[in-house]
C-alpha cells in the first residue's frame, strides 16, 4: 500500500523539522560549552595572578 502524496509531504516535513532541531540544538550546546571553557580559562588566569 503506497502512501498518498500529502502523507509523504507530512512525513518529509516532520523529518526536516526534527533534523533542523537536532542541528540547532547541537550548535547551541557547542556554543555554551565553548563559552564555559573560555570563562573557566579566564577565571583560572585571574586566580593565578592573585597568587
């Protein structure tokens, strides 16, 4: 039993939205981790200056 065109479009649209969400989440998480590492390195440098 073949799917109708509107069902294929629905499934394709849903898959596209899920993929965009996964990619956006990955980029967002990477940016958060990069900022966290940058802030940690800055803080570590300031602590070394104080000692």
